C-alpha cells in the first residue's frame, strides 16, 4: 500500500542532481526508486485532492509511477524538468480512473475543489458538502483537457510554467485554456445548481 512520504529532501524543488538521476533511472531501478521517493508525496496529494479518496489516490499513484517507469525512455528534458512530465501522467491517470469507477468523497479533497470555485472567499472550515459534491461533479463533466488544466494548475500546485510544460503547451496558451476551463466549470456548476433546484 502506498503512503505519502513525510520527509522530503531539503532540495526537493530543484535538486541539483535530478537531471543526472533521471538519466540513470532509464537503466537503473535504484535511481528510479529515488525519483519515486522524491515525488510520491506530491503525486499522492495531487491524486487525493482530485479523487477525494485514499484508495483512489493510491491507485492513481501506482498507475502513475508504473507508467513513468515504462515510458521513461520517451522523457525529454524540458524547461520545467521532470515534475511536469510526471504530473501530466498523473493527470491522465486521474481522468482515466474517474472514467472507470465512482469514488468516495473526502473532506480535504472537497475543500481543495472549493478553492477553485471561489479562490479568494471560501472558508475551508465552513465548506458545504453539497456544494463540493456539485463542484466535483461539474469538474468531472469537463473535457479531459479542461480537467487537466485545472487540476495541474490548482490541485497539483504547479506554477504556470510547470503546468504548461506538463500539458505540452506554452504559458500563453495555458492561460487561454485555463480561462476557458474555468468558464466551462462555472457553466456546469450553474447547470447542476439549476437541476437541483428543479427537483422536489
């Protein structure tokens, strides 16, 4: 069973040896294990926020690192480094997981999603569960591209350059995609709210 790593190296954000480590990991399983230890906590947290389930987050983590290991020979060093590539895989695995099965909801995941809806006004300690269920349902109804843009930028805590690199697009295009994605999310939220209002 996967559990988040509690102790990250102090140089986690930009380790000087990461490029060398990635190159060694292409042929050395121990080097890949070190990449796994460095990124497990962030990938797990991202998957947990998006799925709202410990079990689903563990499944996404496993699938992400398995896919990364299998396709590491295709990785090419970009501006953002290894993290955007890995988060792109995680975002794809999360979308795929959602398509395959329904997921329980966690309070933490719902709060993270609520911040997307009203990033400057939501009080994390007073989030309405029904509203969060609607927000998660609305996000799930978006196209995979819009889901990836929102989750990579807001739930994975990637900066704009990293999120753009993870999606394989430029920062200006990411800004456009993200703007459209957020508008689509608001429309879906309005539809869901109207549907709930129509029910007796």
